[in-house]
């Protein structure tokens, strides 16, 4: 599932393929930008902001978001794509490579001065040069009645945590995701752990929170519904959590290691 670490690695690959290179091909397969053409322009910069990607070329930024299914692939010129062409949303080619964005949740071309419209709402980027743990902790603490499992997904608080890290963070902190922020412990500790986890995984192909690199042993609770907790062997549970203004998403937890508020397992 694409989260801040995935997007960070994607930006690194795109940077190596495109940055400083002259575009010999641009193909936007979304109706709104189908006529956009930056052939002959040089890519100035590729950067990630939380779960967002910005490719700066000419006087615009190509903004994309992977959402749930999106991927950017980089191929040597003339290589066969690993996904069918009808799933491609953007193709950016240089003399020796093609960068292809498949099934991207968002694709738009913005004037550079309007980048703020796409990413200006984001909190400090957990993997970015603007990382500010004090501001992120203050953002998290601002609504003490909000469930911590909901707040962690709010990119306005800090940018980069998704559903996998949300479940893993709550387990590692020993807190049920439905616990209000004000009763979930020191906001600075949550922020510090989130930062350490994403930094540790930003260069890994497989996301690891347990310290165990073996496939199938890399996560504590995410995706493990009904399987025994790695610490206490209680079956992992899964349920949806959200609020009137936040969409419900599935979260995983150990009812023994993460008791409900008040200390009672449920």
C-alpha cells in the first residue's frame, strides 16, 4: 500500500531517470490534460511531499498521487511494460528511458505558483527537509477528543502515515486506535516513532516494523486478522474506525496488547 516511504522511493527512481534530462515524449492519458506537451523541455526537479509527487518541468508541476493502486515504473527505452498500456495515465520519455504512471489516483498539471493548491494543506513531511517534530506534535495534540487511529491518517497533522503505519504505530505504542488523542500518551512520542519507522523503511523494498526481514514476519498486526499476536498469541482483530468527517478505514489491533481505554481488553 503506497505510503510516505513508497512515494519517497518512487521520487528517487524518477529523479534518477528524469531530473536534468530533456523530454523527448510526453503523453497524458487523462482527458483534461490530453493536449499538454512538454517535449523539448528539461525536467528541473522531482520531489515527494508526503504521499504526493511533483515533477517540475517548464513552468509547471506535474502533480500525481498514487492513492491505492497507483505506481510509477521506469523502463529503459524500448523495454516492454510490465502493465498493460490502457492502465497508463502519464508517459514521460527521455532519450534513454520512459517513466510511466499507471493507475494514478490523481494526475494534474499545475502552474508552479499553484503547487500550494495541491500540497499546501499538508503538515510536516516525515521524510522531507521541512520535517518539524514540534509542529507535528502540536498538530496532533490540537484535537484531544479525536481517536488517535483517525488522527494519524490526517495528512494535515504530518504527511506520510497511511493505513499500514497507523496500525503498526498503535500496536507499538500499546494503544487501541479508538483511544482519544488526549488519553493516548505523549504526542511527541507518537511523532518520534512515526518518523523513525518511515526513515528506517524509506530505502527498503519490503516494509519492516518488527525487525524481522523474513517475508511474512515483517509486520506486527497489519493484514493479520485472526492470526496470533506475535507477542501474546491472542488473535488479531480488524475493524473500521472513523468519525462523521473522516472516512472509515480498516485498522488492525491486538485486543490484549492494546486494551480499550480503561485497561480492559476487548
